[in-house]
């Protein structure tokens, strides 16, 4: 299981939980698990999110490995301006 910190407004889709646990070994498995466990999060996941794994932000790197002791943070997609 991977502990995922849910950042900011995304918490409203996880019943205001700031941290959840998902069984995942890759970024794709993590996002699929989040959509399955928290259906209210699915629209945001489909629009796009950023995931920080051990301090590095990933957007579409589906096969990025995640270990159970990784620090994982789910954020609304970061966009430059």
C-alpha cells in the first residue's frame, strides 16, 4: 500500500481526507486505484493531475515505479504561465 497525501481542493473528493492508502506499484496503478476508491476524484483525474513522488513531479509518466515507502502527493495539475 502506498500512502498518498491529497493536496488542497482535491480533498473534497476524498471525503476531506488529507491522506489515503492505495495498492499500487506504478503511477498508472495509483491513478486507477484512486479513481476506483474515490469516484468523486475521477473527473479531476481525467482533466489531469500532478503527482509528486519523492519530491519530483510527474504528469504523464504512467510506468514510473512507486515503492511503499515513497512520499507521494496528489496535486491539481501544475501549469506554467
